[in-house]
């Protein structure tokens, strides 16, 4: 059965990717929706017209990947789209943020994403797509968002390598790298500190980010970057030494020094 698997389907861009895929890719026969909040998954199931399987799961749980492998083995889906959107970030300096929060980011943003890709590949059909949510934070180190930014650099690098590895199979991987997007992400991120005010000026519309992500994925782009600001940032980080950018951020207090615990 032609299947789209979406993590982080309970809110924000995961939820919107499910709706965008259904609207634009008519041959999907089933969605697998993953997240911890069952009521939200049920609500999305009601919104979609395609049959859905709901997996209430904490992707940080050490048993999750075994359960996922078992579900694949039992159902043997033909995966046409795999969207890894589950993720969170916590703002604050390494010395201030609790260990569980820091390692949790690694478990979810890196470990679960890697495991889900690895286990899903044998079920990916020809012309299938993997869409991994990285971030503009992948382009440079971010003091007071250090673990999150480093994790998203991993997602970008991993996705690019995987895209090359899968080249001959007809499966393509796209890393989505938006700047700040208007979702519930910041409700969680700001429990430990406030984002710099300038980021609010550049908040993108999640629907537009998701539409572009799907378009770029269909066009086999290895990276999807929404908006002129993020495209400019990507180029700047290739041209200007990172040390100079970090110094500039410090001088301009762009790391939100006064707001960061
Ligand atoms: N918003 C931004 O500014 C922004 C910018 C760049 C990149 N991104 C990335 O884009 C992706 C989507 O973020 P978003 O903006 O849509 O944020 P969001 O609205 O907060 O959605 C995050 C999703 O991750 C799921 N999730 C969190 N912890 C989980 C866990 N332990 N197990 C299973 N699922 C979990 C949440 O579901 P439950 O809570 O129900 O489990 C939720 O569905 C993330 O990878 C994020 O890092 C976001």
C-alpha cells in the first residue's frame, strides 16, 4: 500500500506536511501519523480523507525503534513519502539547560530521525522521497542554542549523504532548512529562555514553508530553504569565516544575551 509516514504529525509543520501531501499527491493510499498526543493525531485523521494509522509514540523512548521496526515488518508498507518533522529545541546556554533537555534533543532530533530513516529505507519504493526537517540553525553554530544547532547540522549533513547513497535507487532526500516559523515550536523553546526579538521579525508562514518543502522534494532538491533571509544567511556562512560571524553576533548581542538564562 502506497504510504506516507509523518513524524511530528500532531502540530506545526508535520501536521501541515500531511495535509499538503494529501492535497498534491493523489496516489497516497495510507498515512502513518506519529506523535505523543493521540487527540491531535485523531483530529488530523478526521481532517484527512485518506485512511490513517495512528501511532501514539514517544520517539525518545529507547524501545520506540524496535516497535517501529516491528510495525514495518507486520504491515510491509510501500513508503512513498517519509517526513521526519518531530523535533524540539531549548533556548539557553549549555551550563543552564538541564541535562535531560539537552540529551533529549539529541535523542529526538538525531537518534530517532536516523533510526527511522535507516529502518524505512528497505520499504521505500522507487521515486520515493524522504523529507527531513533540519533548520537554518544548521548553517552555523548558535550560542545559547548550541545543542539544537549542532543537531540540525547533523540532520543536514546526514540527509545530503543519504541522498547521494540512495541516488541509484530513485529515492531522494531533502533537508528542509527554514528560519523561524510560526508554530508551537517556540512555546517549548522559550521555556528555558527567550529568542532574540529580531527572530520575530522573520517568522515564516508554516504553510508556505511546507508547500516549498514538498515542491523541492518532488524536484529532487537536496535542500529546501524558504525565504530570502535564510538564503542570504546560507550564502554568508559559506563566504564569511564562522568566527567573524560569531563575533558579530556577540557584538550585536544577537544571541539575546539579556534574555538567555
Ligand atoms: N518552528 C520553527 O521555527 C522551526 C524552524 C526550523 C526548523 N524547525 C524544525 O521543524 C520541525 C517541526 O517543528 P514545528 O515548528 O512544526 O514544531 P512543533 O509545532 O512544536 O511540532 C513539533 C512536533 O514534534 C513532536 N514531538 C516532540 N517531541 C516528541 C517526542 N518525544 N516524541 C514524538 N514526537 C515528538 C510533537 O508532537 P507531540 O508533542 O504530540 O509528541 C510535534 O508534533 C522540527 O524538527 C523543528 O526542529 C522548526
